[in-house]
C-alpha cells in the first residue's frame, strides 16, 4: 500500500493525513464504535470495501439480498441500542433495503443505511440506477442526506449517529456518491458520539407520584424503543414497589418478565379480551415509551380520542409523540434510559388499595396463555411448551408476520429483555435475518426463528448467510401451504371464495439441506421434542418444517368456523 492508502487512527489534536473518502468513512465508523456491518456488495461503494480490508476490527457480514441485510442491521440496532449499519448499492439495492428501513422507523430502532450513489457529475441526468434518496427515504427515516465532499464525511457520520440514537431512536440514510469515496481529502475525525438522554424534572416527578397515588385502578403500559436491560429492571422495581399491573405494547414482550405476578400480558393484535376490559376500566393509565399506535390500541378504539376517560400520563422520548392522538393529563418528555429509573425512585403510598386488581389482571393473563387444542395431529400449544421446557429463560424467539406468529406471541413466556425479536411494523420475512443477527451478537443465547411458509420464502435465502458464517440458529417453519393471515380475512369477508392465497411450496427440508443446514419434517406433536433436540445438538443452522393442518388458522378459530360464521 502507498502512504495515502494506509488507514489512519488519530488521537485528539493530531493533524489528519490525506485519505480517500472510503478510508475516511471507515475510520469514522471505527471512531463511533462500529464492530459489524451488514451488506450486499456493489460497485458504487467499492472504495469503502477496499478500506475495510485494512480494518479487520469491523466484521463484514455479506448477505444474499438487501432486504435481509437491512433487517439484520435493524435487528442489531434493536438488540444493542447502537446503530445497526447496512451498506447497499444504488437503485435496486436501495429499494430492496427499504423494507428494513421501514421496520426501523416504526420500531424506533437506531440504524444507519449507507447507499452508494452515482457520481456527482452524472446526477440529475437520469444516470444508471439514479434515485433521489431524500425523496425516496424521507418518510422512512429521521434524516436523509447526501455527502458531497469527502472532507465532510466525519461531520455527516457524526450527525447520523447522534440523530439515530437521540430522542426516539430511528433510521438515518446517507447517500455516498461514488466519486467522493475515491476523492482524496484531509478530514478532522472529531470524537465519538456520546448520546443524548433527557430526564424528568423533580416537580414533574412529584406530579406523576400524586396522580398514581390517587388511583383506585391504575394500569401501566410500556413499550417503544430505547430500552435496555437496566431500564427494564428499573421499571420492574417500580411496579413491584407500587404493586402495579404492567402490560407491554405490541411486539415488546421481554420488557417485563412474563412469569412476574404483576404481568398483565401484551396489548397488541389478537389481544386478550379481558385485558381490553381492564384497560378500559382503569382510572389512571401510565404509558411509558409506547407510541399508542393502531396495534396497541385496537385500531384506536381502546382509549377515547382525543380525551381519554382515564387520567393519562404519557412518558415518551419524542415530544412530537406526546398529544399526537391522545391528550394526556401529564405529558413527560424523557428517554427510556432515564424515565424508568426516575419512576423507581418514587416512594409508594403507605397503603396500596389496588392489590386485588393487580392479582386479578395477572390471573386473566395466565388463563389466556393456556393453549387450546387445534385441528390436526400437530398441536402448536404443545410445540411451544416443548420449546419452553428445552430452552433457557433467556432464549430469543424471532419472528416475522403471519398467523403462525400468534402461537409464540401468546403462549411462549418471554422472560428477559430482547427475548422477543419481532417487527412492530408487521413485516413478513423478518424472523430469519433477525435471528441470524441476534445469534451473531450473542452466540451464547439460544435463538429460534419462528416463520411461516410464506414468510420464510421472502428472506429464506439468508439461510445461506447463516451457513456461511456458521450461525447455529434453529428455524421453526410452520407450513400450512397458504398466506394464512390473508386467507383468514378472506374467509371473514368473502367466505368460500379463496383467491390468491394458496401456495405450492418447495420441499423445505431438501431446500435447507441443499444450503448445508440440518433439517427434518415434523408431522405430529410427539415428533417435535426429539426433533428439536436433534436440531439443537446439530450445532449448525437447522430447520424444522412443521406440517400444520390448514384448518388451524388461529388459536381461537378454524377456517371452517370463520366461513360458517360469515
């Protein structure tokens, strides 16, 4: 290498040497603590790939499709709280990655998507694969920018990290014209992103205590982004001291131990009707971190708009979320790293009047989480019990979207922070990429990807990534040969008129084996426990194809019942 090609690690006060834009970017990522990137390579950012050759501290995970790469980066950001990094090429590469960007936006996940862009001299001419990413990605991101000078790469990168992690976390997009990555420049690297946290003022905290202490039937809902194990622990300490019932918002299970006597269940799709009644009957509703979106509020019917019947205390990291739909009695702008600890410091009243209320709500959850029988020789409730029995308390269940996800969401007991990796956005295809990224981050944790037949084939090619990097996840593929969720709605609205929902699937066992994974088919309940044992013992990526009776469309209804009711 020539002197100009050497990577530079600078101490504060050093005078930087001239480097390529690609080298400047890689050094900026190192400065901000990046240890892994997810990508599909492209000629538009070859200079970055070349600079990464000399920086082995940053692991490169090469994926098979940009959607898989973006979902892995999103899962990295969701799990760690640090921005997940994804690199894709211009045009089709960027459009393919948009699904992961949308997940990060709706799930409040810190993520930075770097997109190779056409060179500056060819822009605004309809150049090959040219897209204006400010227009394309604007609604999906907290900030979108194009870097037009190699010398400004550290500035833009620093802003990207601060923006992705501050307030309500979310995704940032930086477009990188190809010629700035080869351009030589002198760039001051600056310092690492320190993060920004907002706390609760003492007077506001006193007001929270007064409102909570005045309750006869208090209820707490937690969720959203920006949490950590320590903030979950602090929230649980607060709930224990005050003996409060706590529900989690949609796809946020694992924020509160499901076996805790204060746990109320999850307020999401397919919600427990008893939980709906309890929230409506509550007189003080404390919402910490959750956005109170459509899924969590039953299509905006659970809480009155704009003035809730309950006294509403809403704590959120983004001030624009406060009062967005519901007018709170007390709006508190605070981060999820600061707010739970502040709540834990509140002295509970001498007499807690709602102990019976909290106990009854937990009993509602326990009754709801007992699995019913479903049609066919394979009982999904027993499958979930076998998983609970064989995997440790900190096992991670990752899933995408589909009716198959109702089973783990309702009947698996999520015990630890980030034991659920699932998309609030309801994106299909998320489970396998998320499981791969999670297992890479935490190789000691057991990680299972729950997926349906339709969901798997949207990102199933990432099984090749799992094999290439020797990531021993277990994929539980529930096969009913249809797009089950859509078929369910179809039978409700247009009974007996199936259209466009039936699937003719490949031999998933043979497909997984062709990739180099362990695989077997499970057709009965009795076969599953030993099959799971063999999949775990294989110590390589494994796939179990579960043949589910098509009539078992959900835990509460069969297809036949839906058709007859309609």
